[in-house]
C-alpha cells in the first residue's frame, strides 16, 4: 500500500529525514516511536505534501502511484488521511459543512454516490456518538475553541467518516488524558478491517496499551533504526532511548 524508499527530506535548510525506508501492506498497523526531534512529525508532513517540506531524494509509492508527485488534495482523495498533533482551526466554516464536503469529495473519488443530507446526518450522529462528542459540535467552526481532547475526538470522528485507505495519526500523547487516548484507540480499532492500514506515531508506549500494532519501528535521527513487533514498544518503555545514543556513538 505504502512503500518508502531511501527518503531524504528537509524543512527550511535542515535535512531531517535521512534515508528512511518503510513498507506498509493493506490491513497493517505500524507504530512509529522515537525520541523527541527524531523526525516523526516531519515524516507525516512530508507524506501529506505540506508546504515547506522538501524531498531531496527517495521514492514514495501509495497504491502504485508516485505519492510525491500528487497534490495535497489528490493524496487525500487517493485515500490518505493525516491527523496531526495540532489540528488547524477553520473559523467561520462549520464542522458540519466541512465534514459533508470532505466526505462527499472522498466518496466521489471512490466512485460512490454523494450522501444526501439525511444520510450524512445519520452517519455523523453515529460517529459523534462513537467518539463521545455532543451533536452541537457539528454546528461549531472547525476546531474553533475546541479543547485538546475535543480536537482529538473530532479528528477521530473525521477518520471514521472519511473511511481512508491509510490513516497516519501523529500522537504526541502529552496533554491527552486516558479518555482521549481511548477514543483514539477505539477509533483505530473500530476502523481496522483487514484492508485499511494505519501509521500511529507516538512518543510513549502508553497508547499501544490500547492499540496492538503489527509492527513497531524506532525512528531516530531521521531514519528507522530498529523494527520489531509489539514487544519492541515494551522494551522502549522499560529502557527508554538511551541505547540509541550509545549505538550512534559506536557507529562514529
Ligand atoms: P518529532 O516529531 O520526532 O519530535 P519533528 O519531526 O517535529 O520531530 O522534528 C524533527 C527536527 O526537525 C527537530 O530537530 C525540529 O526542531 C526540526 N524542525 C521541525 N520543523 C522545523 C522547521 N520548520 N524549521 C527548522 N527545523 C524544523
Ligand atoms: Mg515532537
Ligand atoms: Mg512530533
């Protein structure tokens, strides 16, 4: 589904991603962990095509297409969903309008009929219920004045509504209470269907108590330095990232 080969990317003048390789097959959940500043969020931004993030080298293929040549909207319509640590506020546009437009754009891209207002509302109500957001959130401006936990719930509601092929969730964990973590985990788990894939970026192991990943990768200094199963996350929990510093010193 997603193949990243020898990716190098920079922000401003600084190269952050330095030779990253990753392969994700349909239905898999990959956790990416790593110390602060390793480049986890940068990877998400590069995959989303965010302005200011420049690919210097390497290839990214998404469902057979060259992701790096696609516009931001094309990436979304091809089924890539990115949830960010700091979701944007769009004052003046109601959550309802925003979601309806987005859902129907996705459906159109998949060759499906648009939802009628009644159909949309029914789906939206069910999704709000699942993430435990009151319905009047649909009437508010997108993320306008939402608390951290509410933004997170809203983001997971978007995930549920948009039905992407690959969702990338960037979770700083910090500031998320256990309830919000469980909403994220429940959202991911409920959307796992053997075909949809996930990349869950997380600083701590805590989130992975609720989401059992198929693979865990450690990203340090711009590349994946270690991959394993869920047990790798538990090793990190127990011993931190100190071993990375030692390994890197040894390399030099
Ligand atoms: P992580 O998410 O793993 O904590 P980030 O991807 O946010 O790490 O950041 C990786 C590195 O890139 C950090 O050293 C950070 O300071 C740097 N960085 C991020 N954004 C910018 C930017 N706009 N300009 C310069 N450096 C940046
Ligand atoms: Mg960070
Ligand atoms: Mg980050």
